[in-house]
């Protein structure tokens, strides 16, 4: 271990660790904020913060269950993954739970016909869900064996309950929320009980009617079941709330009280927020919601994943507020290490590329017009330690036709690789990430023309980490009283 760094001059030097090429005065700076896109593509996010210091993340991928393992929330997109094969077809909204010393994946799948969607479960007794063997425990169902998706587990009072979205009959008229008791993590041992069906105007404004994506959070004896309502393919998708007491009979519908208004809906230029999960900051002192939105007005099922901190109401229910403004930075989750930010306009430009004004850009400028084979923008990145780093770039793509684009990213003398950017339109910024190897000292990061077109508002650099059980300094330095783990 290194000695504690107490010299304030060294802390000041940390602000100058990255010096863009072609610039003398506008040095990069250390930042403790981010713009709230977590993944530029995806839906139905689930995050589980485990006692080992990692976040385990999954989302709908369609053909399997993929698990991301990340030391921090903001770097999930660049985290290592484990693919768990599930067989055919239409794998939706997987969740990863840790119950009685084992891991369980709950997911919906069908045989190619949506009418045959049912819930299934797998078990892994490894300490790490990205390691070991996943055992198929089969279908998890109640005696009706009706259409079922979006299953989640509630653990309270030493009991297990399964909550899911399902059809009352065999026709897709309405998705209701059901609960049943579990004898173990893969077995339902009671009849299903309906605790919610779409009844309010904001739940029945599109057909078929939808209540889905149930998630539970318990605080001071209050169970808050937050669910998604309205058409998931519309701007009206939103979150509703049903509550119960931990001391109540949870299999009695009368124990559950439904709010008449949504608690989280479109706002600040973001549309259709829904199908979420709850987690905490790395140090455990903040509560965060991770959710998906449409990528743009009317995007339907073309979605991205965002997150933001939330607070609590006096009645111990979550106060989610409104979706965070996509063009205003928010503080990093408490306990995350800061990163170094390089503004796009601070590079050296060549060919047709140049910096231009950006109404929604972090500094009012952006790097763009990387439009010809000889176009590039290049940066000098200085770090004190060799190793793996994560690059997180605020990017935009408005290429005609709506296709993904990519720039070519090269580090030092390495071969260029595609740096993918989803298509949301110009000035509708997203997030592109890469894991890169840097050596100690000055490194060259270069973006050149790829397929389609892309722009860069800025990029952040932070050290890749395997875990965070003690504070880790950004780029080898930390304030008084903390230890370096480099």
C-alpha cells in the first residue's frame, strides 16, 4: 500500500492529470457528477447491490440472461459480463435475487408465441453469480398456469412471496398484478391473489390495459410496491404505487392500497419512464432508482437506461420526483470515485473535424464533423498508473435513417475499434463506453471516421476497479485520511 497523501499540492496536481493536445490553459478537471444515462440501449433494468461490494445488473436482452458485474453504478455499461443461456424464446425482464445463500434468476420466456409466456427460475450456489453453474429449476407457476411475466420476489417476516404481471384468462385484455406465497425460491404453494388491475384513466388510456414490472421496497414497516402502467410502447408509460403493512395479510387484497395518481411520469423532455429497480449508493447512504425511458419522443420500445437519487415521503413511501433533466449534471452516487473530464472541444482536430457550438453540451461546445476518412480529433491523456481504465463519452448520433453509428477509437498505437453510438438525433446526448488500456504517463486517444456520423460532448476517464470495499482514490491520489489501493 502507498502512504497516505496529505500534501494539498498533490491534490491540485490531480486536477491536471489529463492535458488535451493543442491546449495550454483549458486543462481537464476532476468531476463528481454525471449525466444520468447509464446505458444507451436497453429496457427493464434490474440492479442488485451485494455484500461483496459489487453491483450485479441485468436487463432484457431477448435471447438470454446477461449479468453485468460492476464496482460502481455509473460504470455498469462497461462492466464485464456473464451470459446465461435460457433456451427459446423472447426472454423478458430477468431479475437476479440472493436468497438463503444462493442466487436465483427469474425470467419470462415463451416458445415463440407471446400467448405462451411463463415465468422460469434458475439457481446458482456460487458466491459470485458470474461464476459457477446455473441450474434450471424449471417453470414457477400457480395452479392456474396463466400467461405471466415480470416476476419478482418479496422477502418479509421470514416469508417469501412471488409477485408478477399476468392475464386473468387466456386472452390479452388486461395485465393484472398477482401475489402468491412461496415454500422455497422456486415453488409457489398458494393460489394467486389479484392485488391490482388497471382501473384509473392513466392505466387504461391504451389497449390492452397494463399493470406490470412490480418492484418492492420496504421501509419502516411499509411495503411500497411500485409498478409500471399504461402502454409500454407509448409516452404515457409511468409508475404507480400500491402499499401494504409488513404486519398485514399479504394474500388478502384488502391489505393493499392503491394510489389514484402515478408517482413518476414523463417530464424534463424524457418520455415513458418505467420498469425500474431500486438500489443504494456504494456507501449505502443514498437510495437510487434505475429505470428506462424512450430514447426520444414517440420512440416506443426503443429505450435507454437512466438512474437518479430519490428521497422518502413522511409516510415511508418513495418520493421519486420527476425524471432528471438530461442536460443538467447530477452528483455521482455517494461513495463513487470522481473522474477526470475532457471536453470534446479541447482536442486537436484534423481533416474536416472541428469544434462547434452545442446548445445542450456541457460546456456549450462539442467535437464533431468527423465526416471524412482523414478526419479526427485527438487528445493527450496523462495518468500516473498503467492499467485498465473506463472511458465514458457523452455522444450523439443523428445520422439519417435512424441506424446506429460508430466512430473509430484508437489508444496510443493500438488498432482502432468501433465506438458505438445509438441514434437519437443531434443534441440528444447519450452514453458510449469502452474499457481501454493506458500506460503510465501521456497517452493518445484518437477518434476517427467510422460508419455513419457521431459527435462528442465530452468524455470521462476513471480507473477500472475489481471491487470497492475500501475507498479508492481517483488516479492514485486521495484526500487526507483515506488510503490508496493502487
